[in-house]
């Protein structure tokens, strides 16, 4: 017998505290019945920046984080930092529950739309790995896509300094300045606050990681109503 939606226990694993409000808001809007727990290791972005790539030691830490969630009784795990895709894939290889990368649901939808996909980020190290995932997903789906990357300089610094208004304005300006594209993808959970204004100003279909991730988890755990 399947579990009821209210008994679904989702562990959210974060590499930065600024990813936490957007994903909690998405759950509140799209799946308020889910039971959420949080793990935070905010040393990960700095370690990745210093190492320049995902090392075996970083991957081992992700395995430990995923294992902790499994041991704690999680029905699913959602990572909220988009720069660690390969480490997340390694961590989920031997566990019996869904472990979702932050951007994979968004990538699925973007590839389904196809055409030119504009990937926008405020944390530069995340962009190459997400582009690689987009290209791989398109190859698997036998879809022709073109990907462009855009790093919004200064936006993340503004958000970390408590200036959400400047963060959002920088992102909106970046979207408005885009040349023709078929869909815009926000690469980080922390960009969610700029989504509504950017979609309205840019007049381009826009996908965000929190909303698409919650929707996919709800489907994976059979909690759709």
C-alpha cells in the first residue's frame, strides 16, 4: 500500500542557505503536505571553487550526505545546489530512494521545448555542468537544441549582502537583453525571486529549478492528486 501524501518525507540538502527559502516556498505552493527536513553544508561552494572541479573527496561527502538522509528515513532527497551534478549522480547510484539533482526536472522540460535554450546563472561554476547535462538529455531524447550560457555578474554578491532587489534587477536586465531564444532556464534555486518579473519583462517561456523539482518529486513519489 502506498504512503499518503502527508507521510512523504523529503530531505533537502543545501550547499548555501540562500537556496532554502525558494524551495520551501515552492513546496508550500505546490506540495504543502510533504514533510521536509534540511541538511546544510555551506563549505561546499568554496571547496569547489578552490579545487576547480569535483574531486573524489567532494563526491564522497555527497555520498555521506545522501546516506544520512536514507538512514533518517527519507522517501526522497532533493539537492538544491546546481554545481555538483556528477557528485549527486554518484551518491544516488546505490540508494533505494529517488535522489534528484536540482536541475534535472527543469532540463527535461527545456529539452521537450527544444530550440535555443538560454541558461542563466549567478554562480559561474554551475553553468558548464548544466549545459553538459542539457546536451546529454537532448541527445538521449534525439532533440536538436542550441544552448547559450549567461553569467549574471554581481547578482549573487548582492543577494548574499542582503540586497535582493539588486539581485533581481540584475537578472531581469540580463533576460531582457537576451537575443532570440525559445526558453530561459534559471540555473539556481536562489534565482527564483526574479522569475515573475523576468518572465514578464522578457516575454520568453521561463523555467525555474524549485517549481519543476517539486512537481517531479511529487510525481515520483505518487503524491499527485
